[in-house]
C-alpha cells in the first residue's frame, strides 16, 4: 500500500459514522507510592497521589474512534450512579452520541478499579452484574439503534460478556444491519460466538479463536481460522496472534501480516484498537486487507504505551512510514 493510498483512507476517517454496541466500562487507576507494610496485616500501604479515569471495554473502542476523528454512536447500559455520571460526561466530552445509552437503577456501572504502587499493579476491584440485561432494556437498545441505523456506516459489537450483547440483541442488530447493507464487526467472547452468525467479520485473538471451536486438537491455526469463518458465515475473520502479527481469513485466501512494535510495554486494550481501526478503515473505503494492515500498524503503536491507550492518525502514518520505508 502506497503512502498516498494510506492517506486517502485515513483522510476519510472524519466522514465515517460508526455505532458501538456492547459492554461499556470505566477503568479507574489509583496511583500512589509504597513505603511501608501495614501493621494490621502483611500488605503494602499505598499512599494515593493520583486518580485517573479511562473508558474501558466498549468504551475504549469509542475512545479509539473519537481519537481518530470518527463520529460515534454508543449503545449499552450503565448504572444510575456516580461512576455512570463520570462515564457519560467522559463520552459527551469526546463528542459521542450517547442517546443510545440506557441508565439503569438495577445494574451498576461496570468499573475496574486498579491500585498501583509506582508502576506495579497491586490490586484490582471489580463492580459488575454480568447477568443478561432484561427484555425491557433489550427492546430499548434495539429501538434506539433502529432509529439511527440509516445514518450509520458500520457497526462494532464489543462483547466482554457483561450482559448487554444477549442472543436477542446480537442477532437482531446483525439482521437489521445486513438488511441495510451495513458492515458488522465483532470482538467476540467465545462462549457467545454463535450469536454472531452472519456478521461481516470477527477479530478474536488466537486463544479466543481456539475456544470458539472448543479447543480443537490437531488443527493448524489456519484451519481454525478458516473453520470459524465458515461456521459463523462471515465474509472474513481477522485473528490477532500477538508477536506473530495478524491473519486475515477470506473465502479464497489467507493473508499473514507480521507484527511490528518498537517495544511491548502493555497489551491492555490492544484488541479494542484493532477492531476500532479495522472497522473504521473499511468504512472509510479500504479493502479488508488494507484495513487489516492499518489496524496491525495501530496495534504496534498502542502496545508501546502503558495502560488502556489510544492511537492517533499521525502515529499510524509515522509508524507505517517507519515500517515500510520503501513506500516513499
């Protein structure tokens, strides 16, 4: 892919409108220093100096899209609580359309609260209700999604198995989207994979791909990728393979794209970056293979950052330029 082609695709990012449906979370980092052990129990005492809130789960997908300039529509459920207020404010500040987010008094906002002593994570506290949302919430999400569908270029289903992407919600969204000719890309939980039959694409990592088939024995990774694509009736499947890069499984070919990263510090949220950039690039006019290459480049940038992070347009172009110096 020549530099002109990459810039052509990326220049269209701001014209793209994507819907993200799934499990929205808030990542809370309590950062401090450790100088002593507690006299009450053999545990470190952390003197908190800073608290940092970051969108997590499907929210990290939204954050990636906003950083890249796309218009986002978010659909999900958050609690009617202070963390829900923080999350909603965060999204509104990013310019996200939050009319599809339902506030619930019966479910808490999903929060992952991490305690860090220096650069070392010492503890994580989770608040969540992972049970499926009720029929009333399902209908509310589907109704709001159907009202906006004509104005949306593509859909991302971000499944963290926290109850929003029920079988009914997932199947109805795919049905409505495909009827309108919209692409649907899924970041799946293996236990829910059959909810996504007929989607355009999925982006599992290698372990998830293996679990999608129940840990198949004596099958190559290419056989696994091909079988999932055929089983779920996908146009293609993009499998992320850590240090081995990504593999794109299409009907008539397999494309292996090697990984590129200056240095790996943290893979947290890298999957969210991949599905965000992959879907956005496709909706912006790229082929699936071009979209895979751009997403792989973005992942190479984001794993070099600490914590849940995003990538900018400039970082993608500069890193792609560094990888493929011969394109100039």
